[in-house]
C-alpha cells in the first residue's frame, strides 16, 4: 500500500518528494534512446574518475582547488538526478562519498565558498546537493548532522541578502557573502538553494524570496519587434543576455506567479539563439549558459521544451566523447577548464535528465500541483 507519510520522511522534501517518486516511474519510456545511453555513459565515466582515497576522497580533480566542492556537488546532483541516493541506487557509494567530502568543508560561520572570490556560487551549489540528500542516508546520526549543516548554510544566504545595496540591486546576491552588489546568475543559485531548503522543511524567510523575485523582475528589458530579455545586472547592464534570460525564465516559472505576458516576448528573443556547440550567445561559458537555457525552456514546457530538448540533445549526444565524458567547445573561456573535466559532463547529464523529475528543485511545480 502507498504510504505517503513514510515517503515524505524518506525523501525529506515533503510533497515534492512524492512528486519525484510518482514521476520517475513514467520517465524511462519517454526518454529518447540516444540521450539515455549518453547519460548512462556519462554517469559511468564520472564514477570511474571519482577520487576515492586521500583528503579529497569523494571529489573530482580540479586544476583550481577552490572549485572542487562545486564540481563535486554538481556531479553529485547528476547522480541524484538519475535516481541514486546516499543509500540506494547504482551510484550510492559515489553519492555518499561526495556527501562525506562536502560536510567538513563548511567553515564555522556556515560558509562553504571560502577561498574563492566567487564563493557564493560554490556555496549555493553545495547547499543544493546536501539538501538533496536529506532524508535519504538511512543514518539518523548523519541526518541530524545534515540538518545542522544546512541550517547554517541557509543562514549564510539569508544574511548575505541583507547587506545594504542600491535600490536597483536590492534583493539579490553576488560573489561573496559581504558583497553590496547583485547579479541574476548568482541570485538564481541562491534562490534555488532557499527553495530546496523550504522543500526540506527549513524555516526560510518568505520576504527574502519575494525580494529576490522583485529584483529579477526589474532585470526585464523590452526590445523591438515584440521581444524582450533579461539583463545580467539591473541598473548597470544595458543589453539582455540569452543565458540570464533563460535562468530568469526558469526561476520565475518555479517560484513566481504564473508566467505573464513577458514570457512570449522572452521566448521570441530566445528563438534567435538555438542550441549549438559553442557560439557568441554563450559568452564563453557554454555548459553553464546551456544549463540555464535548458532549465528555462523545461519550465515553460510544451512544444517550447520539446523543440529545445530535441536540439540540445542532438548537440550533446553528437559531441560526447567515446569514454562518456564531454569536452569543452573550442571557444570556451580558459576559466571553465579550472573546474576540471567532470564539470562539463555533470552539466550535460543534468540537461539530459530534466524530464526524469528526480530533483524536486527543478520540477514543474505548478503543473504538478495544479496551482
């Protein structure tokens, strides 16, 4: 008999956890075979190159050591997105190893982005992974530790938002917990971490989420011919960018009121940037920008998502290497390579796994909940 209460406790994400369990039963049959094989090959490759011994056990090699926690968390999310947990699934050992790697990296003040000038990215990505593991370890002692860890980490995000900013940047976040600036990219990651925390039952301040959504709305810029996009930094940036437009579309679909009349204009703007292997529209950060765009299109759903999914799947499947990993496009910034070879593979898998619905933070909540 279906025990909803037990399932909620196991998943640690309330109603969203139930939706994961229900949706995943229907995902495999609808998934294109080529994309499914690509995901499986990518997961095998990631498992094969995980560090299993020494002080960095549970992570993946990174030329920039400060990026290692973020890369580990993204790879961990790729495993979670395909059904493995710290206690179950074909990659349970890798998921648990990653969890044990991340937990000691949190500083006493709750921050896990120390050592890097863009550490709030690292912090929010790590938060999403650990929050995704709550309720799934099978170890009551570890569950209590995870709860304390996440409570401190969420407090860092909320406190960073209270730093005094100009009216144009109020409500957002930027690279460090003490920054008085904001941008849409960093803000989106913090919002998703807060969203994950709220799903897990933590006391997340609604005012903070409302203020952040108001900040994102101010980034919208109408263009000619019925188009519109979002700028990277409201009040400072003068031109919309495809990647931040995609992430704004995603965040507003998940957390904001039903998509408004700006959505049609936004989609018309994004029609000019179909998926490709590199190109100016990605700003030299191909996988992160593609991830943002795919998330936005997925949240819109329908024919919009079907067309985008078909195109991005073709691009990614075509450019996957024989051993299962994804390389960087030639025009990617050298900075991307500092995150290590596991980074593009993890993001490619996350893009190809959206329809599996295993990650509650990315589900189409209004469609699922009937709101």
